């Protein structure tokens, strides 16, 4: 009998840290990013906003931005397909970039991934909008915890700042990667993926600091045709991490082992361009902060009052996980 790792063992559990809430995407090409997310993936846009002087000064300190010419925007979905939101920052200056080229082995934020029922129709739509896929629709074989194999499909598009946008369809016998709008057959991002070089350290951080569950951790060889254009014969350690009780809003970690390539950016977080931060709500930011300090996590912004854009919170914490990626924790305003 097939086991679905997306089905939580106990859906009633109240997690310390909830599922992925926001992905921060810093770009020098706001028009292309908006065209992809709004026209290609049916997200709504708040519109690009120019912060006030006080907001700009606060965000410059918080995110490490410089200058006065950046803007921000939220991309989201309401209704049946609601899930992860994308927080965009536009900077016209050519700042450091996480991924200096389209290369799936470069460490750092890599993808935004959406549920879609018809991948072939979506490819035609994206191509008409000017977005090419890497190799078209790719079918992949997975094995469930009981050892039964099944096929999932995905398509990967080239996105601004050398990141990737995915559309994903799981077999109908399983729940999808995330909820979708029944009229459009697409939903907001269901997960985000990144390439890492310190798998064991990141797993321990997710488990010990964030209380996350690791529901899949496998190593498999890369075949002849890789959707992320990885070299044949290389290997990938593939990890899926969920908040307890959650079936979407999860994290994908990809470790290419001896073939990992370091990012040329000085930091994997803001103000570098690309996918640079994951944000999560918590019911107890003091507990998360205490665990982070006990685990010797590098704190970028100590837990303090700060209204991070597009989060319903005035208290946040920013830290680097053991691979150097930025994690933002916030306590929702009650």
C-alpha cells in the first residue's frame, strides 16, 4: 500500500514554527518577475511600493540594503489556492547575485514551486509570455516509505536573477503539493527549494530549533536528462521538511555532495539578489530565540520589534542556518 508523506501523522498538532509563510525574492528586473508571477502563475500583486523615509532607513538596517532607490511588492493568492506569498524587493543597481548563472549545483536559494494540473498547457502559456523551460515536462520516479514507486511530473522555467520557477503535478492518488484554484488549476507556491552543502547541519537546525519533521531523506543518481540540467552520473541528496501537522508550505533541500558549487555572493541572504530568505510564523518567538542561542546559531537580527514588510507582525528574529541561508521568524500580531 502506498504511503503519502504529505499526509501528516497528526493534523491537529500545533507546531512551534508553522509552515513556510513568505519567500523573499530580490530582483533587478521587476517587470519580468511580475509578468511571470501574475500572468504566468495567477498571483495577485500589491503593486510596487516606494517606502517612506523612516521605513527605508529601518529596512536598510534590517536587510542590509543601501541607497534610496529600492521598492517592494507582495505577490499572493487568496481563496482556494492561497499558500506561500512571495515578497519581492526591486533594486535597480547590479548588486551581488546568489546564482551567477543558471546552474542547479550552486548553493543557495533556487526555486519557487507551484501546483498545476495541466503542465503542458502551462508550458504553452509561459512560452507565450517569454519564459522558456529547461527541458519541457519531466516525469520523475519517487519511492514512498514502504518502497512503492510512483511518478510525479514537473516543469522548470528560467526566472529573473538566475532562479527557477516550477509547476508540479503529483499523481491523482496523492494529495497535491498544495491547494489550487479549481477554475485555473493552479495555486500559490507550495514549497521553495534551495541547494545546500551542509545537509546534516541544516537538518539538525530544522529539527532542534524549528521543530520541523524530515519526511524524506534519500540519495539518488542523476540520469541522462535532468530538469535542472545537472550532469549525468552525479548524485543528489533530496530532503523534504514539513512543519508538524502540515501537508504543504514545505521545504526542499538539495545537496549535490561532491559536485556542490559555492555561491560567488558574499552572503546567501539579503541584500544579494535571487531567493534570499524564508520567513515563518511562530507562536513563541522567545522559545525559538532560546533554542537558536543554545544551538549556537548565528543571529543576524536579535528578536526585537520590527515591522518586516508584508508580515502581520511587529516582532521578528533573523538568523543564519548552518548553511548560511537567512531564516526569518516572526510572531503574528494578536
